[in-house]
């Protein structure tokens, strides 16, 4: 009789945990496809991304001169830098706003009660962000080529560098965006809390002008964050080798670009996963009702 003793609580609990995770891919990709179609059919949301591309091209059109110490047009450096910034923005500004808004609307609470709901939700958001970011990048490069004779990668190695820098850059910022979305208080404060540091990084990471014109201390602070390395990696894929003279180290430092972005990827996932789980555990009907009443009292939404 002892040999026939079973421990169903252990064996039965282990099996279902894997199935929802595997099963989450299909509904997650389906949900992501639905959200992408919604984006394409929503002029207001779509216009935001198109406006960002238009502003970047206009800035490049009005920039004149050459990168100091090179024969590379300054407009090409600006296009490469703003391409990195648009990737950075989609992951670190747009994604947190989406997560906070949908959390406020009760989406996280509803998904928590659905088997595999939260993993499928995160898969959908990752698909939405990645497709949006890559489409924005390609649209910017194509518009720059047509309107400003902008840069394109030189040969297969340039396209390969563009691919891995874009991939690693998104991996570095998307988990950070998810982590921010899990802790930011509400949509009304999310943008204000994010924009100030992001604008600071925009001005100190060599995005719109050579980083070498900044004080060394500012360069060192900017080097801690991923935007500086994303911009440097994209410049290496889009600009000629002679443009390396305008880099702080006089070279593209691609191994260091990969190392820093990989470190931010690991840090982002280490932060995002526990913070998202904590946010999901804390969601409840009473919290949702309290937030709704507070929003009504503040006039943010109608009763």
C-alpha cells in the first residue's frame, strides 16, 4: 500500500503550469495582431508615430554643415541619432503609457482570472512594440533617403549591424518600459514622470549633435544609459567609417555597444518580471473602483 501512495498535489500542479505558458503564444500573437490592426485603423494613434517621423525628417532637412573632422553631412548623423531615439521612445515612453492606461481600465484584473491571460497579454504587447518600432525605423530611413538623400547601410555588414543593434536596443528598453508601466501611478502622471529624464538623455547622448561637444563628465553619465549606445551602433551601420572621428573613442566600439545593451537587457528582465507579477497580484476590484472614483473626482473622466 505504501508503494501505491501518490502525491497528486505535486504532480498535478506541475503539469498545468507549463501548458498555459506554451498555450499563451497563440492567443498572445492573435491579440497582438488585433492590436496592430487597431493601430492601423486608429488615425489618432497612428498620427502620433507618423508625426515623430515627420519631425525627425524636418530637423534633418534644416540641419546643414558637416560632422566636425569628417565629410559626413550633419543631417546623416541626426537621422541616425533620431532613429535610435524613436526606438527608445516606443519602448520607454509609449509602452509604459499603454500598460498604465490598461491597468487603470481593469485589463490586468480581467486577464489575471484567465488561464495564461497575463503571459498572452505581454506577448501581444511585445509584438505591438517591436512591429511599431521597426516600422517607424524603416519609415524614417526611407523618408530620409527620399527627402534628404539620407543614409542607408553600406553592404551586408551594415545591414547586419543595423539588425542586431535594433534587436538588442529593443531588448534593452522594452523590459524597462514594462517595469515602469508596472510601477507608475496613473496615466496622467506617467508621461510627466518619464519625459523629463528621457529628454535629458536625448540632449546628452549624442543623438542630435556629436557627443564630443559635451563635457567629459556629461559624456560619462550618458554612457551609463542605453540610448547613447543605441545611437552609436546605428551610426556605425548608417555612416561611413570616416565618421568614427567624431566619436568619443575615435571608433564605433561595437563590442562595447553589444555588452552595454546586453547588460541593460538582463537588468530590464530582472526588474520587469517581478514588478509585473507584483502589479498583477495587487490588482483587485476594490482598487479599480477606488482609482475610478478618484479619477471622477479629479475630473479626468466623466462619472
